[in-house]
C-alpha cells in the first residue's frame, strides 16, 4: 500500500495530517476503522491526513473524543483554518515542485514564481490593509514565495513558460524602487535557459482565451494537470479530457502573445519610464 509522505514543516494542514496519522497508527486503526468511530468516510480521513481537506472544528472535536486528546486537536485545527493558503493550493504545490514543465498565465499581478520578496510583501501588505488576511498570514505567503522559487534552481530544472497579461506589468505595486527591482527580476527570468516569458498585450482583446489565471503542469511521466482558483479554493484537475482543451487554449494564447524579445522590450521601456 502506497502512503503519501508527509512533511509537517510544509504547512499547518500537513502538521495536523501527520499528527492524525500518528495517532491512528499508534492504535493500529485503518482509515475506515477510524472513520466509523468518528462518523465520516475513510476517504475524508485520507483527505485530511494528506492535507487535501482542512479539518473542521466539529471534525477535530470528534477526533479528540475518539483519541482522548482533550481539546488539543480542536485547537490545532484552528491554525489550519486560519492559514493564508486557500483550500487545494497546498496539494497543487506538491505537484508544482516535481513538474517537468510549468505553463502559467496570470492576470493583474506578477505570479509568485517570478515575484521579488519586496513585491510579494507589498502585495500582501495591501491585503492586510483591506482586512482580507492577518499580518501573520501575509508573512506566511511571502515566505512561501521564496520556497516555491526553489523550483527554478533544482536539477534538472523544469521548463517554465510564463505568459503575463499586460496588466501584470502595468499595475504598480509598492514604491517605484520595488517595481524597478521587479522588472529587473522579470528580465533575469527571461534570460534563463529553461524559461520563456511573454506578455499578452491589451490589444489581443477578445482573442485572449483566458480571463482568469491558469496553470498547466506536465509531470515527469508526461501526465498533465491543470490548476485554477476561485475566490475561496483552488481546483486541481487530473482528468486529461478536461486538461487537454486548456492546454490547447494555452498554445493559442502563446501564439497570439508578444514574442519574448518584444515582451522584454516592453518591460525594459516601462522600467525606463517610457510608454
């Protein structure tokens, strides 16, 4: 039986899942046996253990009752629910870190894999100002940016194709110095041997196939995954029937977008302060 390895340092969800698995293993219970005691399905137990589903307060309280752990699991579950990462994103990150190819498209903001720490901090500071997240959650998100960028330096490195809507580079974030450093980061990214950087200009109009950010991963075994987010959760799609049309639309987007040379020229002009 294959068991997903858990890294408790990865996130509050992973720490909770690791502790749940340890408590279950100590009692010699299968996931189905624990599920029957808690009043849920074995599939739900598996999803919580592997961090794919956050534990609700009621679920954690039921676990405390079954394991005799007081209210410690209920209290720990609060940290999971307060995490800055939306549901589904931690699972996506495990695949991103192993992908052979990463194709991403973003709208409005520079994607995390390409952000400088200062740009990320300015972005999250605005979310704190709006009351969308706490300062602690902002720090968690900024720290995650650096961890994700380790993807760029692993060996062998993945192919990363990044297509940015023109609004990503037109929207100021933080001070002019922050934006200057961010533009420099984009230009450095474009020079890497395993990357492609393109801008989808406003002039594309209706020819732009996506209105929301989308990512397509090609895994080492050549299987395909796609990832997209709504306001509150992310969805990882594994079924090729649904992923292949997204990949086809991505290729159309890439064909319509500016070349890398033209994209670099646009970024360089913005960096100089020229239209």
